[in-house]
C-alpha cells in the first residue's frame, strides 16, 4: 500500500514539474529574515542591506528593530548594485521613513523589470549621526 502511494505521489510531482507548475522560482517566496546593521553620519549618509534574490512581485519587507538617538532614516527598494526600483511609470518616488519598531513594505518593480531571481537590497539614507539595525526579506508573502 505504501509503495502504491509513493508511486502515485512521484507521478503527480513529475507531471507538475514537467508542466511548469512545480517550478520553484514561480511560487517559492524568499521570505526568511536577513539581519542588517547600518551606520549613518554627515560624511557618510548612505547605506544598504545585504543583497538577496527576489522571487515574486510582492513588496520587500523591512523591520527596523533599533535606531540610536531616537533617529530615523529613509529607505527604498533597489537592485543589488544600488539602482532604484521604487518608481513606476507615474514617476512617484516610493520611499519610506523608518524608525525604531517600524515595519515597512517597500513598493517595487524589481521582478516586473528584471525577472524572478534578480538580486535586490534595501537602500537607505540619513543626515543624522545614528546606527540602525533590523531584518528584511525581498518577498513579503
């Protein structure tokens, strides 16, 4: 009985894979948290998270755990090399102010413009002398 069930399961998995429905990149979201720590000063105002692969068209997820001196900073969606993907045809700048304890979902067009599997990161800037830390993921769902 177990052998028949295993054969049936394998046949279904094989048919899904060969039909394209079992493609991992099409359905698997990259939602695990990656830790980041950024430092800002008047002479070094920009920083970013480590890059990761983006699987789907959802927003990036960012949770800012700590910010020194009650500070804040601005974040936006970018590709691995720093190119912004936070503006659409409407030219609206989708950037977000983040502070300690804040969750942001970053609007982006990374997958729409560059395809599933593109490496992305969260760019940030602040004109305050602060350090910030948190977690992020390229896919929110």
